[in-house]
C-alpha cells in the first residue's frame, strides 16, 4: 500500500544556505504518516478511542540525496514495508520532479494506553492492518 502527498517548501523550512534544514524531513515523514491514517478514516484520536492505542516511533532514519529549496514542491511517497506482530515499518521516498531528494524510514510500535498514563506494547489488530492495506 502506497500513500502520496505533496508539499511546498516554505521559507522557514530552510537554513541560512537556503536549503531545507534536514530535521524537517522527519517532521514531513511524520505528517505523511498522519495524513495516511486520515485517508483511511483514522487519526491519533481515532486510534485512542477505537483501539485504546497509539503508534509511537521506535526507530527512524533518513538519507539526504539532493538539496531542496524554498518554493520547491516535493512529493513524499509512504509505503508499508513490513508488518511485525507489534510494529510496522514504513519507507518514505521524497521527490522533487524526477529527482529523489531523500529517503527514509520509520518503525512504529503499537502501544496500548494504560490507566496510569503509561504505554504497553501489544499486537497490532488485524482490523487495523486491513484498513491500512486497503487500496483507495
């Protein structure tokens, strides 16, 4: 299952050299995941109310291949790369036109909310996997 979104690089996304400041890619990857959830009728609030769970990041990484500048429109493609019992791995590819400008990944755990405010790892429900795996 792939999900795609585009965004315009804003002035505040750039460093003094006029190129995107690299931590913004991690923010954009997270925003892409959140938009992916919303496209399936889910959100972090919906995960809490429907499943009593959240999906925190447990690992993340990126490779920056080519600079992107203010006003560039980039497309980020997210793909579920792997399902594990308690985690999922997403792969991200960011393009400016035909040029790949960054790649990355996130590993997100399934965590149940506890009454004391803590989190407890649990198996990802099959219903959730099916929702995210549906083609549009």
